[in-house]
C-alpha cells in the first residue's frame, strides 16, 4: 500500500508554491529597502564580533582581513593595518558603505572600508572551552583546525582548506546534511535501545518515532544553534524536522515536492540563503540523492548505501562543483571512498575526543593531507552548467533523460581526470 502524498493534487502543490514565492518576493522587497538605506548613508556605526582573522601581504605591506558579524545581522569583510590580534574580539566600527556593494553582496557577505573605534575581548564561553579541549589533543595546527571545523563549524586554515579541496572532501569538513544524517542515525539508535525496555514495561501505547524522534530533533536543534547556524546545516535540520513530521503523519517522504517545499520555506524565512553557495550546493546534493533513489527502486539497500549514493553523488555533482571551484586533482577520485569511511570515523572521533584520545588518527590524517601536491584549474562554463541543470530537472520525469544525465556527468569526469 502506497503512502499518501504530501499534496493530494498538483493544484494544491502549485498553490503552496505560489504562496511561498509571494512571501519570498515580499521579503526580498523589504530587504532591498534596507539595502538602499544602507548604501546611501555616508557612514554607519555598528558593533560586530570577529568571526575570523588572517594576514595578507600586498605591495610589501602586511594587513589583516577580518570577517565580522554585526549586531544588525549582516556579515562583512574589512581590513586593518593595525598589528593587534583580533581573534575573539568585539569591535565598534565606523563603516563606509557605497554603491559598489551589490544587493546580492548585501544579502550574503560583502567588503566595506572601515575604521575601528573600539575593541574589547569577548568573554570565554562553553564553546570556547570545548574548542580549546579539542585543540589540546593535537600538536599540529592543521589537525586542530580540522577537528574544530567538523565538530563546531569553525573556519579551516587556508593551507588545509586547499588540501581538503584537492582531496575532494570539502563536503566532509563543512557541516551539512551528511553530518546531521550520521548524528540522527547514531542518536536515534542509541536512545531507541534505552527507550524500548521502558516502553514495553510501562507505556506500550506510546509511539517510539514520536518520543525518541522528538528528543533527537531537540538535541540537533540545540547543536545547530550551538555551531551558529551554518546555511547547509540549517537546510539539513529543516529537512530532518519536516521529514520527521511527515513520517509521523505516515506520508510520502522521498519526493521532489517535499524537497522543493522545504527549500522554499527556508528561503522565505531566510532570504539570504538565496545567495549562499553552501546552501545551493547542499540543496543540489540532496536533489541528486533523491534522483538516484528514485531510479534505484528494487536495488538492494547495501548496494544503494555503499555504491549508488557515494559514487553517484560524486559523479553527478562534478559539473556543479566545477562551475564554481576549478581545483582539479586525481586524488579527488578518492572522494567516494573517503565519504564512506567518514561515516564510522565521525562518531568514533567524537567519542575519542570525549575520552581524551583524539590524537589517535593524527598520523594517518597528516599523511592523507600531504598526498595532494599539485592541482590544475578547470572551470565548467556557466552556460554548460545551466544546460546540465535543465537536464537534471528533466530527469525527474524521464528515466531516459536520467541515463543521459548520468552519461554526460561520467564523460565529464573522464575528461576532467584524464585530459586536464
């Protein structure tokens, strides 16, 4: 017996989508008014927390690039020629916006000139304490950066970020649905083991999916807040939350109507997600997972988990990723295998860090990060990417177009790793 669909008719689905588009349009209009007010002011005072700070050199002069989040909610870059250490600081700045800041930049992250008026150290928090405890278990700064990134969504060191990109595993380091999925499976499984004996003896009438699921959803919500709402993680959490609700209602979950509805709800709530690359790549990844699952019906679960999803996603995402990131290395072919290994690795290293044994895999990781030494640059033209996206949408309704899509992506992979 088939599960009922999320929407009874195409008409009701189109109606909901139209309402969401209307809300998004209104939100964008309001944001545009704020943007116009912002760029027309000659200067602007704000308080902002320093998210990251790194040093650059230009024309023999050194300066620092700061990434900040203001109290008004926007994120921006600025520069400072002071020799101060800005990490873990709160600044009062005079910023000088102008029309070179586009509306797209305003929604996302933009550069603006500034003068630092005041600075103060931020009080250390529980999160800072955890960051220090994780770092203390590793002598190498790259490993400190790696583990704090996969646990707490902190920025990676620049050199390590390049190595990660050459290995094709940026999706493993940037917190996303992959991590949420692992955490959901782990927490739900463990809590269910504890819950079952009590349910059988004291409340057999209770529904485990509701009780255990609610506990896991609350925990994951706290975690997303704790790591400061990375866009890809926000998308993933929303899908988990709504997916859990859909399962409770006994309705069809793995559908493109569900995916498109969730994405539009998120954009309606947070218009800045429209220009978030992390959100866009994350959404594309989920789209291709749904596409692969749609055409893998009847295939054994272990084949889907170990072959179809990791290798299929790697191949199908290559044209999308290489429209934005040109870094190309033969070591990126290890990505599907490393993705599979990350599933047990992630919860294991969490446990090891809790036990103070976080350095167990340091030698192996340093060897892995040292593997890629050279890379080439190859960007897919934007018009080809748009054609590929059109083909991807067509594959939702046609198996023949799906095989054409997969063939095109495979040919591109062969070209990329053979001739570039």
